[in-house]
């Protein structure tokens, strides 16, 4: 008996080329496929996944731009978040979303926000270094609270004596604050030019920017689904 062939990873996917359709209808079909895939996914959909749904000659960025143009009158947009595309509520409609569903994650205290901002900029960073940066003790309980919210995770061990754990931000951090990547963080050099980098006032400014990002995405991505180390 001949061995059964292993299924292709693309098995079941529709024909991406659609060469039997005229160009305009082909483009509309590609738009529908891409938006449907993003709509149905509970997580941001990476570009390489979307590229499998369209033909080799399709300019995916132009396709995404056309979808976004059609969504201008809708209460949600298509955005790049955490390395993929996702539907996200527009800022002015965030209060309506909060009125009918619980917020994703609990509100952060000011202390948690400042520590999270420090980790975002200085990662991978140890708890002792965080205390040095902020000028006050950063407790294990505070670190545990941020980890429970899936905002930070343990990074590589530090080469310093005792090899303490470092901490890094997570994909959950990018999603919660509406960042496509860490490159979207407010410019630390601009804070330095203003004399705020590494100071209490500077981190309070970062905290304010972060709170604004959370408010803009509250209810956040439209969810269409039911969807501790020592140092």
C-alpha cells in the first residue's frame, strides 16, 4: 500500500490567483478574503498569512488601503497591531464599547504604569535596575501584577552576579496599548531633549501617553469571539 501523502499547509485555501476573473472583480474578491480573515481572527493576522489568500501580483498594502478607505464611515478601522492586522474600535466609539462589555485587563496604578514604561524602554531590565531608574523600590508584587496582566514576561538572565531575571514586554503589551511594534513607543530622545528622560516627570509623561493609548483602544480590538520567577 502506498503511503498516504501528507496534507499541504495550504490545503483547503481558495485559489489565490483567480485568473478566471476580470481584474476589478479579482481585486474585490481579494479584499473580501483579507477582511474576512482579519474579522474572524481573535488575534492580529500577520502579513505573510494574508499574502497566502491573494495572488502573487497583488500589492497587499494597496489592498489594505482600499479596505481602510471603505471603512472610513464605520466605527472601526483596520490597523497594524503587534505585528499583524486587526479590527480596532475608533477612539470616539470606545465609551460605547465599554458600556456593553468589560474592559480588557484592569486599570493600572500610576506606579504600575511607570514601571511598565521603564521596562518598555530599557528592556531587558532587572528589578534592581528598575528601582535604580525610578529612584524607588520596585516590589516583586508589582512585577507579579504586571505579569498577571500579560504585559511583561521574564527575559534572559542578567550576566551580573546572582544572574537575576530580566523583564521584557509582551505581545499583550503591544495589543493593549495599540502599538504595531516597540518602534511605536514615544521618542525617548525627544524626552531627553526636554530634560525628562529617566526622571519622575519624564515617566509621568510616558504614563499619560500610555493612558491615552489605552483609552483610544478601549474595548480595543473588536472581539467577535467568545473568545513567577524570583530575582
